[in-house]
C-alpha cells in the first residue's frame, strides 16, 4: 500500500475524529453536527481514496474496492445527515419520513462495519504477502 504523506495522514486522522464528533454530537441534537460530520467524511474518504495498492494480490484489490464502497457510504451518510435537518429535497412528508428521516444511521453503520472488516483483512493480507516475499529472498 502506498503510504500517505505526513500532512495527508493528519487530514485522515482529523477527518476520522470529526466524523466521530459529528455523529456523537447529532445524538445530542447539536445543530452543527451534520456539518462537522460532512467535513470529516470528505477529509477521511478523500485521503483513503488517495491510498493505492500497486501489488497484484487479488484479495487486497477486492478489499480495497469494498473499502472505497464504504467511503462512498460515509459520504452518503453525511448527505442524509444534512437532509435530516429539514426537507430541503422537496419530498412529500410521507416520502421524507420513509426514505430520509434518520436513515443516515443505517448507512453509517453499514459503512463502519465494512470499514472495520476491510481494514482488518487488508492488514492481515499485507502481513501474509510480506511474509511470503521475505521467504522467497
């Protein structure tokens, strides 16, 4: 995996922290929580998308695609969180309640589970790949 620069790593960590703060603050009905979460999701997802895998391991490439899906889900959760503040999408009240109201929680949960799974598995696969390459030498 291509490593991020020091500045990119800081943006990545601050983005993750802002996502946690934004999601937690929304439970306390803090008015600016969706904006904090959205900024964090943009920082986190963009820095994670900059990380690349240049190897040939099919499993790691597949896991990276799943990780990118979870990044997109984080961004969708941010959008739904912003839409949850009011019906700015112009939907009818029934449609708004059915499809938008507090659905960001479900999307965020799915994204977080995918992120945890892929992070754990990619680390394991990279270790296995490093062990295999060191044995060949």
